[in-house]
C-alpha cells in the first residue's frame, strides 16, 4: 500500500477556556490488526471493569479517545500535553480533531472504491471488445 497517512490542520478557539488551539496532525488512515486490538484495549481501559454500566456519553468518549490514540501519529505539543486530548476542557477541540481524523479515513476509503469502480469499468470494456 502507498502512504498510509494524511494530514490536516486546525485553528479553533476553545469555548470554555478561550484558548486558541492550532496545529497540524498526521493521521494513520488504515489500521493493522494489532492497532485495532490496541484501540479496543484502550477503550475498555477507559470504561473500566463495569463498562456495561457506562453512560452513552462515556461510551462515546471512550470510542473517540481510543480511536485517536492509535490514529494520530503526529500532533502538536499541546495535544500530547493533554494526554491525547483526554485532559482537555474544550470538548469542541476534541470533536474537531476526531471529525477531521475520521473524515480522512472516509476520504481514503472513497478513493479506493472509486479506483475499484474504474478498474471494473475498464475490465467490462475489455471484455466487451473481446466478445
């Protein structure tokens, strides 16, 4: 596979802190099996022993932070200082980072699907010309 990363930048003001958050992030687009296992282990760690009693919000937060923990391969120092966003007060910053991260994965998947469709159309054209 070609390069498995992409980048995005953000510049956002925190609603609660008023702090300006800006910087560039490098995202892993597709995860290995090991990374998927690591993501799930961290999600379960965040929810604790009684995960089945977690609220919907807590489950969603655990999903977001576990996903970001394996997908972000490079981030601004403020992100690292906040333990991957988990210690931040400004929720919208985390939401923006997550949305942009997952948007890059969706974009990569859509590009693969488009490439597959183009190959399928080309194959159909070749088959039609040899029939």
